[in-house]
């Protein structure tokens, strides 16, 4: 399956929402229906709402609720009402759901890009209006979306630095609509930080700016910033961007201070600079001649979002290393080496996303490696080649967590 950190998806445009509503409105007026018609995006957020003459006020929110249900559950809202009618009353407890007929998804190429909901007449009449709207031609645009692999990369990058500093915050990553994709919660983290980290990430994503902006406003003479729907005025939330678009947000809560929360979130968000649209779902063949040539210089032979195959070549000892998200499986091809693993890196420095380096390891375990040996180094385990032959060749499969 694809493992791209970001991917492309279609999104309903304001013009597209207007086209859907116009078609539904024309049908409703022709029938003499007094209804509210609501069009929402794929996250269930209202884009266009219209209340036709003579429609009861109560239908405004109900129409939005029906549309939201169809969007976030990617099915007509009638399906949930039928479940309840059949005796499955637990469906009434589904978060964000209104088990009322009248909401229809808007689908393009098999993907739900939004929904339309109608309220004011009978359930069947409401649904008929929504169906007409959903069948209209409407405009969409292609945007980037944050994938699970990308969310994990951002969180684990921030987590690597947090571990090195000896702090245990909760780190949450959400999509552009503020919904959770990935959360890192170490055993030592305070419970309160679970929700706070999500709130900070959501704020950064849906307002497309650092959550610190609102903390500064609230503390700098604009206390009404506390009333922003969906936002929290607490620093520690940073938008995640790709190619100029905000695709999500990362929130950190529970480090040593609020400024450190923000710093860790910025480190995590910066990992988006390595995002790629490329996934990997096919077999890869590398001829022996190419493998031999690669070992002459060393370097990666295959790179995907799930694993990396490296033709490792060393001629001298290196630095102590620590990886946040790769388990290294090494097979010694040629030469000998002395490696120290486990223990603690002395004076670790953050050198890249999810990577720490240092000059030595304290209280480690020494291994003498030779041709044919295999050593497996899980993510989070320090390791250091302290002596190698010239050359020392080894295959490394990096399995990305």
C-alpha cells in the first residue's frame, strides 16, 4: 500500500458549493418546499447555507447537522436513521451524527468531498432536494492532504528531541480540519496533556497560524481571543505546511515549559520539509552490478516511506547515533568492525529530523562484527562504530516506525 507522507485529494470549492445549493434550491422552489439547504466540506464544516421563504427557524441547524453527518460518515444520513428505527439506539450516541434523513454525500471519483443537507419538509422530501443538489455539476480543486506516515514523522521527530532532553510531553498531529491522525503519549506524560495537545494542534490547523498568536492576543489586551470557536490561546501548536498549503497541525503539551512546547512543535512541523508525494507499492529489483557499484561509494539504494535499503560503506569510525523511528537491520558483507550499542549518548546533538549524534556512548555493550554477522538495532537504541576495517561494507535495511 502507498506510504506517501502527503497525498493529493479533491476539495469542494466555494463556487462548487454554490452550484450544489443552486440546483437544490431550484428544485425546492419548483416543488413549493419551505426548507433550509446546507452544503458542507468533507470535514462537515458549513460552506453555504440558505433558508428559503417561509421556512421554520429550527431547520437551519438541522439542515447543517444532516449535511455534516453525510460528510463525516461518508453515507446518506438516512442510513443512520434506519439503524435507529430498526432498534440500534446506540447509533444516537455517534459523535457528530444526526440520525435524520436528508443528508447526502457529494462524491467525485469515489471520494467524498462534502455533503448537502435539507430540512423543513418530510424526510423523503428533504432527501429528494439533497439528491438533486448532489447530482448537479460542481467544481472541485486538488489540494494536498497529510497522510498517516507524514503525521507520524512530524510527531516522532519532535519526540526524538523530547526524549533527548528528558521531557515527556504529549504530541498530537491533526489534519487540516483539526481531526486527530497521530498521537505520541509516553508513559511518563501527564494525563491532562492528552487533550491539550490535540487542542493546540487543532488551533494551529484550522486557524493556519501558531496557537501562540492567540495567547499573545489574550494576554496583550485582546481577551476576546478566548472566545474563538475551536481555538485555544495556548502556545505549543504549529501549522504543518507542504508546498505553501497548510495540511495539518502539530501540538505539544507537557514539556518543561510553554516555550519548550512551542519549540518542540516547530521542530516537528519542520519535518514536513522532507515530505514527498511518492509512495511505494511495487517490487524492486536491483541487478548485482548496480549493487556492487553502489558499495563502491556507499549510499541508499531504495528509499520509501516505510523502509530504506542502504549500501553501507565505512573506512573510518563515526559518531554515536540515535534514530527516533528507524530500526536498523545490518548484514555484514565485508570487513570487520567494533560497535557499541545501548547505553547513553554523551552530549547528544539534534542534527536532523529524528536524529541525534554524539561523540561516544556511556555504559554500552561492545560487539565485534565480521562477515556474515547480523545485528539489529531498534529505534531509540544508541549505536556507534568505534573501529572499522577499510573498507567495511554492510547492508542496512532501515524499517521506519
